[in-house]
């Protein structure tokens, strides 16, 4: 049994089950313990985050281990904003079999350790290539603090960390909007030698972005965390 | 004070596996529920100078909720109420319309003379070099390029609302467009006595703006 003292309860979204809480909610009837419950104290109040009288329910992140799916394995949708799809492989190729919906934003962060040097970030959306449909521009360091720029129209989403053959152990964040017409993305990545900022567009507005795609570039032991953010 | 004893919650569709942790009070939503997207696109927004009204509605009250805005035009009123001492983020896109993306946000839909210190670096022209800009203005501002081109922009802004007693309001921005431009910057709202009560008005070149706002912390 949990008892909540509620001075004002906001709306319960009857479709999603989401709860909009308003004002302060204090948990009571908590057993006395180190964190509260003694005489003269307000038991349990520190268990919830409170700012200006507003409490944010401490929803737990729900990390779903999708492993290392094959190219034809089932697609799975992210159904809440606090749900994460986690992928991992010992190799260099990682199929991100997370389905995406129109008019939304997704973001993933990846890491890679070991394997071949020269990090040229490649994402094949929907696991396919589309000739000359991706217009990418990016800015990358080339030794020292200076940046160079590259503009390319390719069949994949592509951001070179360095216009050369070095660099290992990358980490990067890729954020994209799914259209349904205009589809945009930004990229921030780095490795042990280089730094890159990128932006691009999938210029064929009639395409549908069905699932995230396939990561396929140098560097083994890829890990990837995907979430929906809008 | 009303006391509400809660042991079970369910939606109108009969979904009842919404857990309440009896020890911590945490509420856990089950898998399979849709994200909470509050479409705020249909507000009858007056734009610049809009005063705080009840139309702001509730703030973003949990991390599983997003406010979504869209307009076919260039100006977009982000009518999301914000709380003190909190972090928010929005991502926007824009397609078509006039060129030259100079990101502008009027917080609270207003200008405040000389209260915004911008520090940002933006690329310039055909090479990869970043140019420096340090400006004091009456609103949040990040130029994507110190010139007149660039369209189809996408950007991300992380906002801290300050605590009113020394922890300044500030933001961090990363944006780009197809004019071969990218901008990376920081901006501080220097007047601690002004509350950042709602996100504000986005108004700069580029039509068909879309914006997703969420609370980060």
C-alpha cells in the first residue's frame, strides 16, 4: 500500500497512461529510517525531486538489449521517451533494427574500440543505399586546432572524422528527424585524434525512413544506444 | 489538503500495469505505451510581445513528455512554461523560405536590452575555418554564418533557467544549414532578477518550422 498526500493532481492521460503532476506530492507512511520519518520531520520528502513545489516522478530508464541482430531480424519500436534500445557487436557492422515513425526525432550515441583505424562514420538508413540522396557537410580537424570542410552528395550518410587514414576508438552522437518529407540530421563525433561536426539532409522527400539503419565503418566492438527524443 | 490513497492506476483502455513503488513513490509506466506528445501547434499565438497567460498550460511535468510545435511560416511561438532551476532542450528544423539563418529566440516573447552575452563560433565561406563572435544583445542570437546564405536549418538548444540568486540563466546551441554553415555557441542571460517563465518566440529566416521541447533535468 502506498499513500500519497496530494494537494493537486494533474491530468492522467487516458490514452498513454502518462501522469501530469502538479504542485507538491509528498510520500507519507514511509517507515522511519535514515532518510526521514523521525519526529518533527516530513517523512520521505527527500525521496522525490522537488523544485518550486513541483515534483517530477522518477521514471526509470528502460534499457532494452537488442544485441547484435542480423539484417533481416525483427524491427522494434521505441514506445516511450524513457526507453532505450541498446545494440552491441564484437565486429564493425551493427544493424540498428529500431523502427522509426514520421514526424519524430531520434538520437543515438555509439562507441567503438579497437579494430581498423580511420573512422569514416557511415549510416545506411533502412539498411540500404540510395544513390545521391544524402547531402552532407562536415567540419573536421586536420591536426592542430584548424578545421577543414567537406561537402558531399553520396548514397549513404557519411561523416569522415579526418580526411586521412588515422584515428581509432571513436564516440559520436547522431540526431535525426524522420520527415515525412524533409529529413535532417546532425552529427558530433570524435576519436583519439580527430573531431568532427556535421549536418546533412536526405534530399528525396518521397522516401520513408522506416528503421534507423546499419552502421558500417572501421572500428570493432561497436556499442549503440538509441532513444526517441521528440 | 486532499489525501489520495493510490494502489492501482489504469488507463481508460484498461491498461493497469502502472506500478507504484510503495517504498520510493516512483511511478513506472509499462512497456507498450505511446510517448506523450502534446501538440501545441494550434495555439492562436500573437507572437512578439505576447504576455504570460493561462494559455501556457502546464509545464513539462515528466521526462516522458514532449511539446511539439509547427508552423508553415517563419515565426514559432514556443509557449511552454518553464520552471526555475531546471534544464530544458529543444530541437528545431526549418525548410524553405528566406535564406540566411540567424537563430533568434526572444525568451518570454520579449526583448531585454543588453542582457544577453553571446559567445559563439561559426564557419565562414568555402573553407572550414570558424570565425569568432562575442556580442551583447537584447535576445538570444547565434548567426550560422556571417553572411547572407543558408537555408533548411536544424539546431539544438539546451537551456538552464537559473535560480534567481546567482546561478545565471544560460544556453548552449549547435546548429547548421545547407549554406555550408555550422554554428556552435553559448549565451548567458545576465539579469538574475528576470524569470524565464516560458521558452519564447523563435523568429528568423526559414519557413515550415518544427520544434520539439523536452525537460532534461
